[in-house]
């Protein structure tokens, strides 16, 4: 039986086409689609259990994006020769989809749900990451899973004064602004990207252009839902509720919780203890033989605490820790804290603290990239670690999770565009942020600490970078709202927006936004960006009290570097037969020598632990590539002795013939006893054979010429 295939088409403004096809592949999944643009094809499937697991009060959603090597006609590397665990690149795309999709499920839907997105055909000119959320949403739209408002994503870049939606890689590389925006037909849900110090107005315009494209993609998904007959979604009942208990709890506890919140302690453990005391006191009053469901009490108490915190913030014009809406927590920082590190900084803002290090390495330390669509190397690494003790918890250390990968990537984007150009920076740079305390905005603390540590290491960044996390609390019924600068962890959980912005004094370098409510206007977003700008400027001012510009010199512990450009035809001479020459230099000087071929010349980078070692190695390299000059005198070493003379190494890697007739003015009958192998002698270059390039040396011309005897 032939499948019933349904295909919908979306036209981009530049004439390119995106198609969504369903009914052909993976029909046993609850929903499956193939999204195509050019020759890039994504297969997205979704499966959701019919029932929720016992005791689960959240949505167990997993999103996995994977790029199949066969999609690009490649075989995976490594011993197993098959796709392994998701790479950081794939995890980041999975997170983009998850953050856009998750808020669109009903709050009371708790069945385990899995979305799998596979790149099955790759087109180097059609990037797949901006299509992944469209594919996931379309797969949900053709299923009976409760998901009624489709979403999509669009990448928008700014090249000069032009904005381009879903650009090619070449256009993306030329851009000064690169954003991925997710949203529904009516609202923006998520923004993430990087830029080269652009203005807030540029960012807002890019978001609006992306939303225009998203609206069309959502409209097509609604049509697809109708054509597949999936307008009726499955029935479910995943929550047990007791409206009477909820009403009773609000009546008895709301005023007490509001009063506790109004005390506005700056210490999060004090705030948590006050709320817990009220909750536990109520539970104890029920007695041990109570028939009241304690799990429901805890659930409704969370609602009470959230509502009281939000109402207090809107009523009092103060926040739960006593700060004003635009007030940034107290800041202190320190650099050069770790004496053996190449660069280090401690940055503390309120109850959030990052200890960040910078390590400088050679080209041999670059990260190798080998994925389906990308091969190459990466010279700038930023790793973010979030140990359990930073929040006073006990958890097993399982290595970095998706959250750590995402926060590290945001900080990396914030800093990478202020690094010196690659041709001016020979080092592989690794920044590591260890979060030692956390109460909100730890990724932004990483940006600030990373900026200070880079300057402490002597990396000539264009300008210092600071970051701030913005939040918002709003009341749709009254229209009241509060935009909050430098949000706490509490405010992140109870708020309607988490908007992280990083930048220099000149402009924005990166952003990440998640919106949890419908109908956020561009005017409110503009106000948030303006307030974020003021907060970033304040933080930069505080950072400048510690260190305002990169150090003029590297630390004594940092590797020294010498950059040498040599003629292309001299690369072999520096390397030597089988690498003999370069290996010998590295062994004798202790330096690391990296040689690569550019377009018309060779580049030699010398790294060493001391300047003396770097200078010794570079001197030998310069001697090898130096061009011998006829008429110049050299200190040479006898390499071998032949019946007709000796071969003398007069420059590193360059041997010349010292003929028997050029050793002395007196006539020599043989070479026996005249010179010894290894003997150092002074010679003069008298000729270079034009045809063979061989060198002819003379020693006798440097000796006094005997006077001719008189008859």
C-alpha cells in the first residue's frame, strides 16, 4: 500500500524554499516529518507515553539532535567508526530546540516525551541548526500529543546594513550580528546569538525580521495539522488536584508568606528557611494521622510562595532581597590570585562567585573538530563547571551536563569577538570557570571573570566585557510589570523572563533570552535592553577598579612565543630529513616548534617556557633560512674529509666544499693530517654555482699570502 504523503512548502524572501513532508518515513512514531532546504534534510520524530509515571510532577522531555556522518558522505573517525555520544555542537542545537518547545506543552502534561532530530542529508550551503526547531514542532503538529501552538526558529544575520534570514555559511562568516530566534505566530519565545559590539536597536530589528519569517512557518504548520487530521489531541489526566485544599492553604498561609517575603533578606538561605518554617509548621499542625495529601500541600505552597514573591515585588517596588529594580548586587574582584596560572581572576557578585583561569598553549593544543558538517580546529576554548557545593548541595560528579555546555558556550560567544585576530594571536587559549557560589547569573559571572583573567594573562583583547542577567515580573490583569537587573536564582524561577546580555562599552557581544509568558511587547524588550546597558556599564566600572586593560607582558609561567616567516622553499630545510633538524632543535633548546605552510610562505611558531629557550631556537631557525652571501666570512665545522678536500657546514644545514687547493697557500699533496672532522675553522664563501647551487669555500684567502721568494 502506497503511503499517503503530504507536503507543504514555505518560501523565503530570497526565493529559497523549505518543504515539510510527512507520511513517508517513521510512521510508527507518534509524529514524524522530513524538513528540507536545498539538499539539507532533517528527519524529526516524536513519541510520548500515554500515561505519566507515578510521582512525576513535571514534563520529562528529552530532545536529541544528531548529525549522521553519512549525510555528508563521510565515515566517522575513531576506533568504532560509528556515531557516538552527542558532541557539544549537537547538544547546543538540542538545547535550542528544547528551550523553544518545552514552554508550549500544557503545564499539567507529565508523560515522558522524546524528540529525535537527525540530519540525514547535508548541504554545506544550507545550515541545519535553524531548521531543527521547525522540524520538531512540525512532528508534534502531525501527532496527537497535546501541543496546539506550533513554533519555529529562524537565524538572522546582519551584513553591513542588510539582514538575511537563514544565511549561507559564507554570509554568516561575514556578519556582524548572528541570532537564532524562536517563537510562535504571536510571541517571541527565545533568542540566542553573538555579535561584534552592535547596538540594542540592531538586535531588536533582527528579532523583528526573524519573527516575520517565523510567523509564516507557524501558519504552514497549522495547515499541515488540518490536512493530517490531527486537530484533536489525546486526552490525559496526569495530575491529582484538590481545589478545596488549595483554597484553604491560600486563605491560611498567603498573608504569612507575604509577610516573610516582605522582610527582604539579602541572604537566600535565610529567605528559604523562613518559607520552609511556615510550610513545616502547617504540616506539623495536621498531625501524624492526617488524611491530607502532603505532596499536594508542598505543591500548593510553592504556588503561594511564588505568588507572594511576585506580588510583593510589584507592590513594594522592591525585590525579595531588598534591592531596587535596577540595582546590581555588590561586586568585588581580584586578579593574579593563582600564582602558577597564566592568568586568573575571582569575580564575586552577591552570592555568585567564579574562579576563572586562562591557560596559553601551542598550536598542538588546538581542539580538533571532526563532525558530519565541520572539520578543522578551534583555538579558543571556554569550559564552565558547576559543582554541587556551589549551591550547598550533595550530588555525584558526573562531568559536564547540557546546562554546563550551554552556559560555557554563551560565555565563549561573549568573549571570542574581542580576542585579537588569529594572525596576531599564536596561542591556543583555554578559559575555565569554576563556579564556587551560585545564586543567579553564574554564566554572566563567568563572562566578567573570563574578561579579567584574559587581561591578567596579557591577551590584548579589544575591550573588557561584562554581562548581566535581566528578569521580569508582570501581571497581565493589571498591566503592571517590573524589569529586574542582575536577577537572583529565586527571581529566575518565579519570573517571566531570563535575558542575559553581554558586551563592551561600545556594544553587545552576545545574548540569550528565554521568555515564559505570552505577549511581551517590543517596547518592554527595548526597555529591558536599555536597563541592561546601564547595568553592564556599572559592572564594567567595578571591574576596571581591579584591572582596566590587558597587562603589557605575559606572566613568568606563560610560554614565550616567537613568530618567524620563512621562504616556502626553506620549510624542508628547517624540518630536515625525516624531521631530524627540527627534532634536534627541540631536544637541544627545549622549545616547541610548529611549522605550517601558508599561501606563498612558511610560518614557524616557536613556543618555550623561557625567553632564552625561545631565542635560542629562533636563532637557529633564522640561521637555517638565512641566504648565504658571496664574500662573507663564516665560522664553520668540518663535516667530512675527502681526498680532494673537506665539506664544511658554514651555516646551519648548509655545507660547502673546501677544496684541497683552498686550504693553504702552500701546495698540499693529500688531506692526511691537515684537518680533523669536527674541527671549527673560519672560511669565506667565494662562489655559488648557478646551475647546481653548490657552495665553494676558501680558507687560504683569509690567511696572509706568503711573499714570493727572490731568485
